[in-house]
């Protein structure tokens, strides 16, 4: 692994739709990180929005808007995804790293 012992990895991921079904990519990334031996440290939400006159204004991608418009024309009540998940993983400290850190305290 290229991440130093005790180091952090930060990944952004967002859900998307495949044939109308919402795919939960952030949870799959969390599982993959845990399978790789990383420790999930935090999961935060980043809104894709701006402020205008004290109000939040959604800033979705062109593709999000296009997909929503097409779905609504077909009568499918999709909602716009206007966030990304921020996933923070910690690499466990190695035994050698933990010994050297512990002996200096």
C-alpha cells in the first residue's frame, strides 16, 4: 500500500441512477476501502450548491439535469442528486510505526 501508516485517504463519491435504479456508490466505496484494510474515519456530505441572496441554489451537473428532465417527461418522479459523499479513511499504523511513536513520548 502506498499510504503511510496512520495516513489519510479522502475520496468523493456520489450515487447515480442506472436504468432508474439508484446506485449507492459511496457505500460500495466504503466497503472496498474496508476490504483493503483501511479504517473508515468519517463520512460527510458536500452540497453541490451556491448561495444567492441567502438561499441555497442547487448546482447539479449538466448530465444530472438532462437525465432528470428526460425521466420526468416519461412520468418518472426522479429527484435531483445535488450532493457528494466525502469518505475519509485512515491507514492503520504499522507495528514498527506505533513502537517508534510510542517510544518518543
